[in-house]
C-alpha cells in the first residue's frame, strides 16, 4: 500500500487509546470536515511527538486565545489503520503551522543480510529512494492545536498503569515483579 493523505489546517489532531490499561491500543488521528485519518502508534511514540512539539513551542511566542476548543476525543477507526513508523516534523514561519508527516512502519524493509550487497550503490546510502514508499499522512496544525495535542496526549498517557517508583516499569492491577526489589 502506498497511499498518501494530506490534511492542510485540520480541524482536530488528537491522540487516543482504546482498551483497558495494560492492553490499550494508541492512535493518532487527524480530522478535517468528514475526512478522518487514523494511524496506530505506540504510547511512547505519541508521548515523544507531544514532547517534541512542546519543546518546539517553547521557542515560539505565546499566542493569545488559549486552548483549542474542538473536542479532542478519538473517533473509533472504521478500518485497520497503518502502524506508525517514522515521523517528520517542521515548523513553517510563513504559514505559522507545524507539519507532521506520519509514515507507515516498513515491514518489508531491507534486512541486515541485504546490507552491503552492492557496494557500488553510494546514491542509496541512506535509503532516500524508499522515503516515499508506504502509506503516509501529512497533517498541518496551528500552534494552539499543537498545544492542545500535547496537553491531551499527556492526559491519555498518564491514564494508563502507574509506573513503579523503583524500576519505572508499569504496575499491573494484580501486582508487579520489580527487578530492583529482589
């Protein structure tokens, strides 16, 4: 599959989780009118995107107007979304927008056995020829939407299982084996 979906100035960019803590499945979702694109991701990926956006926002002037008013709730996906691989992010001063490119995880990528088979192919040293393969979702968001995404993602991530104070691993409701407390 190599679909590319573009959302310029989305209505909502959010994250959400479906399922019980410990078994939750995380999603990123962009909505523009009745168009919805959902990407499955790991909790750590959602948290890392929020952390990166928050750091980028810290270097920009504060915008008056507060938080983004749209509902940040996740619309359950109709079909199986692709799994997030790499993320690209940029801020464009001229449009005052962040653009995120969410690329599909490459399950058919080269293996280590294939590496170095063709020493004469220096042009593809970094795999740039494959950058457009697979599905991708391109999303442009305002600074207020980025801040709302960060705040909402922090809440979603924190709503899971608490971390052990000693080893920082998640604690299940029925207990936890802590390697530091043996």
